[in-house]
C-alpha cells in the first residue's frame, strides 16, 4: 500500500492548498469592496479637475502651459502602475505585454523610453528588460496615499519640463467590473486636446471667464500639476481595485481546481485500494484451493 500512502499524502497537500486559496479569496473579496469604494470616490474629483483645466485652457489662450505644448516625440516617459504582490491571474502580465509592444513601437521609431515604476512587479520587469528607471515606489499597501506618489511623479514632470522627455504615458489596469479588467496606456503629457475638449464640452457649450489671483500663470501651473497628480492617483486606485478583483477570481478558480484534483485523487486512491484488496483475496482463495 505504498502507492496508497503516496496518494493520501498528495490529497492532504492539495487540501491544505485549498484552505489557503479559499482564505485568500475571502480576504480579496473583503478588500475589493473597499478598493472599489475608494476608486469611485476619487473619480468625481479627477473629473472636476479635468473640467476646470479645460475651461482655464480655453479662457486664457494667451498663456500656454508647457504641459499643453505639442512636441515631436523623440524620448518618451512611462509611469508603470502594477501590483506589489502576485497571485492575481494575468493582470500584471497583460499590462506588461501591452507595455512591451509600446516599447517596441517607440524603439522602432528611434524614441528611447524612460520609466517610473509604481509597484514591485513592474519594477522587476523593467529591470529585467533593461529599461531606464528614473524613480520607483513600492509597498503601497492596500490604500494609496498621494504624498507617496508625488515624488516619483514629480521626477517625470520635471524631466518633461526640462525638455528631456517629449511625451509621458501612464500604464495601469482599468477596473471595468469584477470579472473584467482592461490594460490601458494613456497619454498624460502633452495634454491631449481631445481629452481637455471633452471636459470643456461637459460644461454645456458656453464660454467660461475667470479672474486670476495672483495671475494666470501661477494659477494654471498649480492646477495642471493637480490635474496630473489626480490622474496618477486615480490610475493607482483603479489598479488596486482591479488587483483585488483579479485575485478574488483567481483564488476562486484555484479553490475550484483544488476540489476537482482532490476528487480525482480520491477516486484513484479508492481504485488502487480496491485493486490491492482484490489481489489479497485472490491470493488467499488460491492458497486455500491449493491446500
């Protein structure tokens, strides 16, 4: 019954794994609700800042902020938002595969990518492919804090303002629903006219006029920085909600698969045990007949 003992050991091992995946599924389900609430709470603020930025850009055309000036793209920057932990299905793989294709397109056109890594998985990937990492932030926990994101984002914004970068993109996983998350690469800088125009059209199509204190450059400079920071914060919040949803689904699938494996192993164990018993009975009967 050495084979039966080995199968019993496998069954015990899979049962222990099933307990772990079930516990992780329940933890992810609990965190997912909080992450979704945080993500939805951040959306109105980012949308309002975008609308105000669009209205200010139209109301004061004599001052054009550097973030709104178009450039010939020779060097691009990427803010890569991934998770710190694994076990969340193909979520990180999908966004990093999309990013790899973007890198190939840029390198084919002669543009060199520079990156900022938010999340441990993305940092490891960028180091493996040899991408230039300007700044990094990891171990964000379950709650994103803007003060921890401002530093790496400022490094990228300063490089763009100094002319070292001609475009800045943000890469993250957008939360659609519990079962679907979408890898997204959006252009942050220069601010696309289509995005700002979409925010301006939300105001009802009438012209806006503002009085600036102390002056237009100071107000617009601060506002556009807030705009970029809110977009990055929203991307991190979306990514965290997607992470918990993907982990819950992945752990649910792992738990179900473990149950199927246990059922198959028990069937094999019972067949092996029955065959051993039948063999012993046949030997006893044969020995009795020989006597």
